[in-house]
């Protein structure tokens, strides 16, 4: 295969939206063809140890912004190809998992409050549906068992820390297994573990468990996307096509790169250049 391939949309002229839609579909279709060829043993990369089958994680799509990323992600999803998009502005506290962890921690601290406990049980992480929660509401003995269970989590939190408590809850409710069995579950599991680490780290600077919940609430309400430790992690998405901003890709290398929107640019009226003498 050639090292560089260019797509040209037919027609005398097209609008930006039409161009972007076409290029997103073309990009997704080409990726689909490559992955199919890899499964048939017809697409590979030449590595240090010889030929290695092409994998989704070898493919990276570079975009300028979130809007372009959504176009590519949706086009890939239409072909049943999972992908992940991360940008420098994404904070883990902006994810649904952050809000759900906030509700769960509130219930652990005050399990005797029925509203807090019901809200925690209804999260996607714990997975109780409306019928199950309604059955608990009408069974005092089973409800008290849940209250005692969460009181036990509170004791473990106070004794061992928030992260060991969350890990125990994840085991009891099989959260990792449930997430990995769902669409985008690996991404969500990474976020949950990341949040647990940040909570444990924040514990060392706060007075008690209630202060930690207040801290988490503030982070969810006003996430700091510039904080490096809050930015979404890419490590767990090794089996997915990666969609990354051009800015974030600086200094990185990828085996197979797609740049579907290269022709969408703004003409500069004034040229920009670097003056080595004046450093400007």
C-alpha cells in the first residue's frame, strides 16, 4: 500500500457540512475495510518481530475539535466500530460516573436517609432498576439489610480509606464485569478507577469523609479541565480506534493515521512566519 492516500470528493464545489459528512463516512468505510482485511490475514504492520496483524488500536484519526470527532465517531459507530475521543479539555469529573460516585458516597455516609440510598441504588454503577427498588421499599427487612450494608461500607471507609471501600463495593456489585459487558464499558471503568484514585489522593488534604464528599461535589459542579491529573486517560482504550485532536497528538507517533478534514481550512489574509533573529 502507498504511504499516503488522498480522497477527493467529486463535484465542482460542496458546502462545509456536506464535505465533513462525506469525509467522515469515507474515513469510517476505509477503516472498516482495513479491519476486515486484517481479520482475513490480508492487512498487517511490519514490526520488529515480523508481521503483526493490524488492530483497531493501531488506527488514529486526527481532528481539530469535538464537532469533527463526533462526526467520525458516529460514522464508525454506524459500522459497528468502537472508537474513543479524548481532548485536552476533557475532565473525568465531567463524566456521568463522577456524579454517580457522588451519589453513592452520599448514601454511604448517610444510609439511614432513604432518598440518598434509593438514588445510589438507581445509578448505572449499582444497577438496580425501578421494579427492584420498589420491591425493596415494600420489604422493610430487605431494606434494612441494604442500610446495614452501606453502614458497613462507611465503617470500612473510615478505617481503610475511600479507595479500598470503593473496591470492595465494586467486587460485591460486580461493577467491573457489568461495565465491561456494556457498550463503552472499558472507558467507563477507567473513569471509575481514575476517580477513585483522585478521591484517595484528596483524602490526605481534607479533614473527614464529609469534607471529601463536599470536595467531590465541587469538582463535579466546576471541573478544572486544565488540571493534568483530571484529564481523561487513554490507557484502557487499547482495543479501540483512537480519535485525537491534532493539538494533543503533538510529539506522538501512530502506525496508521487518518486526517479526514485536511481540506477544511481558513485562508489567512496575512502570512505568519517565525523571525529567528527577533524570536517572534
